C-alpha cells in the first residue's frame, strides 16, 4: 500500500492574477521613490507578507558559476540596497571575485516583484559597526560562532562555539564587530517593477541607468529605444530611463 500522498503535477498548477493595473502614469520620478512606495505597501499588516525585506541575492564566481540565497535587506537609499554577512561566506567571496549581482523581492500576496541588477561593493566599516551594535546580543554572538558556508560535522559545533563566546563576552560586556563581518551594497543599474495581470500579460516597468556616453549601464542592453521615457532632464548624465518590457 502506498502511504505517500500523490505528487502534484506542476504543469497543471496555475492561478489567475487579479485585474490589477500598473502603468507609466503611476510611476514615481525615481526608482528610489517607487521602491519606497511599494515597500511601504508590502510592509503593511494587511499585505499578508511576513518578511517584506526578504530578497533573493544572486551572485556568480569568477568563472560565472551562479549562486543564490534568500537574505534580508537592512537598508536602501539612492546608493542601493544593503545586506550584512560574513565576508568569508560563499556570497561574499563570489561578490569579491565577480562584483556584480541581482536582487529579487518576491511579494507574492501582492502579485508583485522587484528585480534589481547592479554592482556589489562593501559598505564603509563604520556603517557595518553601527548596524552590528543594533543587533540582538545573541545574533552578535552568532556572527562570531558561525564560520559561514564552511562544512561542519554537527550542530553541536555551533552550540559549543556559542557557549564559549558567552563566557568570553559575558552579559555585561559589549560584543565587538567581527573583522570578517560587514555590509554589502548592491548599487543598481536596473530596477524593474513587475505587477501581475490576467492572461500572463503582466506589467513590467524598468528604470535603467544610461552612462554619460549614452550607452546602457546594463551588460548586453541597447541604449534607449522605443517606449522609453526619461526620468531626469536629458542634459544630466548619467541618467535613468524608464522602459516598458514585454511580459
């Protein structure tokens, strides 16, 4: 007798999206303003999204072999999106070897996603230390305890290290920021806002950076084309253009 439930056929799993709408007239002047608006809506209690700052961070090593994982955004502004990690982790080592990456915010209950590509850089040390001081104490100790992405023999390796660290830095002592831990910033050259629509004819509007020479800052992308509007005055360089993409 087969006691396992039947495996669903992924080819027949589908749902229709709501008749939402997202067009050029609804866009903010900059990607930063537009992201702030959508992030606020994703963060609202009624959105149904438990971690609106969760994002999929994609990187690749020097040979172009990709990796991805879910991380938490801890800040954003016109410079880009910030996350914090062990600098010896797989993602940090890949970003050091090949300093380009992508982010994906999967806001499924809102039938939205935001897709970002750009370069990756370390944040200033003072910024990393300021954020580390804001973390719960156990998370601070956890940053020291975990040699992230290394193979370990058992869970006890982590719990034993944590116990040792609690003795090293008892509750009345501050935990220093590990020298191997800090922030990464993805500096965007493309930010796409994706809104689900019926019949798989989704709305995709993208802010894309154009360099001073007029070339695209996105590898493999052409310069401005049909359906493009400028988000700044054309005499300012570099500038961002707004494009609609076919779904």
